[in-house]
C-alpha cells in the first residue's frame, strides 16, 4: 500500500514493505525520476553531478532488510549496527525494529539521510544518520558489530573506498553483510576482499547475493 505524504525535500510516498516479522513502512520520493542530480566531489577540486541513486528502493536493499529481519532479535538485540550507502535505509529500519542497540545509517547524500531520519521518526525507531562518503567515514574510531551495505559496488572509486573503510569500522568479532545484485565490479572487489576477510555467500531473493565477511 502507498500513501502520499510530504517528504523532507519533496513529495513522498509511504510504502509498506512486507518482511518476515511484519510490515515496515519506508518513506521515499514519490517520483525518483524527478529528484535532482547532486554535486559530488570529483578528481582534484572538481565536482561532478551524480544521479540520485538513493531515491529508490533497490532489490538489494529490500533483500538485505529481509535478511536482517529474518535474523531477528536473537542476532540483533543490543548490537551496534552501521549501514553504509544506506539510500532509503530499509535495512537500518529493520535492524532498529529487531532491537539493535545502536543503528547508524550513512550515505554521501544529505538528502538520502534526511529521508531515512524522517522515516525512522514516523516509525518510532531509533536510527541515527550522517551524510558522509566512504572515504571520510570511520574517523571517530567507532567499531560496529554488524556492518550492512546494499548495492554499493557500482563504481571503482566507491568500491575501493568501501574496501579501505570496512576493516576500520568492523569490530574484531564483527561481520559485514554486503548485498549485491552482481555488479560488474563485484568479482574483482570480492577477490581483493578475500585477502583480508573470510567470505561466505548465500543467495537472497531477486538475484541478490549476500556476502558475509568475517575476519579469519
Ligand atoms: C544503488 S544505491 C543503493 C541504495 C540502498 N542501499 C538500496 O539498496 O536501496 C547506492 C547508494 O550508495 C550511496 N553511495 C555511493 N557512493 C558512495 C560513497 N562513496 N560514499 C557514501 N555513499 C555512497 C549512494 O548515494 C546511494 O544511496
């Protein structure tokens, strides 16, 4: 079911997403195709305009939220959960509902995290947000029990920044759950990740794989 509401930066829709433990309501732009492109730092001091990929719910985000919800309070209660490249943040909402102790959703898009914060308020869920790119995240030294990311390997620069970030933000006995729809960059990224992490992979619905990274 979809209900039209005002969003933080334009007309929005409340979309009910069916998850194993019950429906979760996500807030998204009513028409992602009319959301403005955003300036993103490019090489040197340049700026590039990037499409607002955050503005729609991707199959990987839905599938990762499903996996988080399935894991439930037995796995999530009291845990510290960080979502990277959160877009509309459905996995973060699912983690908060499952009883995670702290949830932080980050994306380089300030618009994206404003929509996540608004969705969390509407659902009465505690989800912190921050607008920060992968190459500037993790400076506070915080370590997370579970690091989530859905469909973030679609560019070499972002993929490399993510690879450098993960060891810095994941607790010694923590895990990374990376949901990916088989982007061209993924095989190279996973081959490099296996130098650092033990990686196990299982299929999720809609052609999405869940790669679980643990320290050996
Ligand atoms: C394809 S969208 C996926 C959104 C969401 N995770 C989902 O699955 O529905 C990729 C997301 O990663 C974010 N992103 C891309 N490069 C990033 C970077 N270098 N730092 C932080 N976020 C980034 C984009 O803004 C976007 O929200």
